[in-house]
């Protein structure tokens, strides 16, 4: 068994937790894989290092992330492309996507014994087609938002469904979420909670200038196209999972659709999603 341990090194608690996890797995004769850029943080441990994250996912059987939801989201894209399962240890605040807490890392031994379940999560393929015919493509685990830039004026965002116009939103932005992402930005913007293993695309207007603008749910076969009209002194950004930001011109066409592969999230618990949701939302109040 080869298990990758991917750690958010900006969090000292995550580094210590990753050390404990690596030591635990090594005692079971499991090979532990890590990025070579973190080698100085894990001296004295018989870890296999790779320079590129793609190499790690090509060679591991399972990947364990140690950090917050952001750490899971960042690594989930590589895991999906490589078709490798992923599990998160929460060293962040809420950790909706994480399955294990730092005090309970012994539960990760179930990965070796096969005592886990696999949750298949739908992702989004986000593309930007430019006027010169070139196209950029991205993967969204949680969401993608087309929104006005900082200090910019309100913009008009036209959304079409399968080449038929459905609405123009005069708003700060329009957010497109996966079911997994329904408990992230979309929830804060007033969107509904969706069971994470469902397959659909959630559209949620952000600060719309209309009381009639509400969230809309599309089936997973939908192809949504977005065109933006904005004043000369305005700017528009496409933000994907909060980690990739792209400037959008009024000549660009943004397309949102289901990504052809699914993310495989592992769980070592038999936990009811709605019970977990209530627990996490109560934590958010504190």
C-alpha cells in the first residue's frame, strides 16, 4: 500500500499532525509519499519523496490531505485526474469535506484494512473562450463565480441554458456550485444545501438587484454559457474555488458543465450528512 500525505505547511499544527500520520503508517509497513519540497520538515522518517504532485498521484493508492477544506480542494483536482481516492484530516475551521479530526488519526488505519466507503462527487468543467478562438479550461470542486472586480460597478450577466437564454442578472456576480460546494460560498449567498452525492449544477445570484432573483438548480447534463456586459470603468473576474482568478472581457464566453470524471472521497465513518451539517453549522455560530 502506498499512501500520499499532502500537508498545508502554512499550518504548524498540520505539520505535526502529518508527522504523526506518517509515523503511524510507516509502523504498518505502508509506504508514505510526500512532496520533496517538504523534506526538511520530516527528517528522520523513511518517506518516499517526489518533486511533482502529479508524480505522487500517479504512484499512490490513496491520498491523505492534512489541513482545511482548501487543502482538500487544491489536491482533489489532481486526485480526480489520476483517478485516485482522497481523504481529508481537518486542521482548519469547519472542514465540511474532511472526514477525520487530528485527535482521531488512528481511524486512518482503516484505509489499510479496507474499512471505508467511497463517495463520488461531481465536479465542474469551467472554460473561457476568447474572441481569437483560444480556450482555457479549469476544474471546480466547490464553485466558480463570475463577479465584478474590487471597487467595480454592478454588472449584467446573461446566462443561457443549452444555447437558450434564461436570464440576465444585474448583480455583483453569479455563482455556480457543485453539490459539494453548496455548503460553501453558495450557502453564505442564500443558496440551498444539496446532498453532496447528487449530480446537479446550482446557480446562485450574488447580491442581485431584484427580489425575484433566486437560486436555480440544473440537472447534470446542462451546459450553461455566460456573457457579461459591464461599463468601461468596471472589471470582471472569474474565480474558481477561490484559488484561481481570471480576468474576463466582455468578448469572452464562459461555459459551465459537468466534468467527465468524479472525485472519489473516502470516509472511515458511517456518518449521516445532515447530522454532520447541523454540527458544522453550530460550530460556525461560535
